[in-house]
């Protein structure tokens, strides 16, 4: 019980810091360092023969490096206070619920000013090309990202914290960063980023489905579970479709369709059937659902840790 309480205190503090402040833009962020590591490795290894093998070795080594560096740092902490401070900081950095919500709100506010501003703002949070998106497509992209990144930015980090503590939590962020940078099926990354994409699929398999379930519970519309399981598998990703399907069902709208990534067209299946115009009120509803699902997952994590 004492160990469980030691784990819960930094979890609560880290979550509260994220809830109040979001990502600390003026402070160095581990994900930025991860991005530099991945970029360094990709430029040196992603050429010539055996690209898939080289990408696999890089991905696995980076993930294990992060896990064991954090593990060793915690082991070397001279007292419990510093151990708790380190855990709190890591949890704060690993959670991204508030920042994502702020970014999505900014997309809708920018779109109210002009379509060009909306396109520029949504480009900050999506990987697709945004220069030719319509206003409806900008709103759709923002809400799809809000749903998908609830899993990647909140639920999955908490899930891996419950299983492996802060070493597992930060290692998951490396997994997610690898996928977001090189896990594409483009000519440049289809071989080199193959393993990064598959590792991310495995790491998010349970969290993505758990995210969808929590979103449905938060909405109070449990009958939507059937809709989610039916439509979640339509997505090109084995995981992203489930939280997107949950939000599409809650809002009674349609996500998906063709998008350009790095100049290449990807024709994604539609999730949902009601191709209605999305509104600012839909964004407010989606944000409320995200926050409720986040609180539910935090409570579930507390229960899991206390049961250890």
C-alpha cells in the first residue's frame, strides 16, 4: 500500500500540472529530444540496402534506451523526495490532454476568422496536407485528431504507467514519436518505418479500444458500443479508427475520406454516415467528452495502482 501511495502522488501532481499548464513550451521537452534522435538516425540509416532491418534496430534500441535510462535514473535517486519529483516531471511531460484541447479550440477560432488561418492552425496538429482543405475538412481533421490523440496523448500513457511505471510511460512516448515521424507508407518511410509503425500498433491496441469505451461511457450512450466495434475497424490504422468511431457516433457525423500525406493521396474509408456540417458546438461537445474520458482513465489508473 505504501508503494502504491508513492506511485499515486506523482501521478496526481503530474496530471494536475498538465491540466493547468499543458505542455511547457518554454522548457525543454523529451519529445523534442526524441524527435532529434529519430531525425539523426533516419538521415544516417534510411538509405541503401536493408532499410527495414536498420529501421527496426533503430526503433528497438531507442525505445529500450529510454526505458532503461529512466529506470537507472530512478534507481540512482538518493532519496524518496527526488524520486517523487522525477516521476512527477515525467508524468507531466507525458500527458498532453490540455495542449491538444487548446490546439483544437484554436483551429475553430482561426477558422472563424478565415479559411487560410484555419488551414494553418490545423496543420500544427495533423500530418496530412492542409493547403487545399475546405472549412468542413478543417473541422473534421481537428476533431479526428482530438479523438485519436486522446488515446495517444492521455489514455495510452496512463495505461503504460499502470503497467510499467514512468519508465514504461516515457518509453511509450518514444514509440509514439517514432510512429509519428517515420511510421508512414510513403516511398521514403514504408520500409524504414515499418517496424516503428507495427510497434506503435501493438502498444496502442488495448489503449485505443479502451479510449473508445471510455468516450462512450462519458457520453452516456452505451448503445454506441455496437457502432464503434462495427466502424472502428474501417480505418487504415488498426487502432485509430476506434476513438474516431466513438466520437463520430457521439456527434452523429462522418469522419475519414481521402487525404494527402507528403504529396501522396490516401483514400481512407468513411467512419459514420451523416455527412452533416460540423459546428463549434460539436467541438465543445468533443472537448467535454475528452475531459470526462480522461478523468475516468485517471480513476481507473488509481484503482489499478492501489490494487498492486
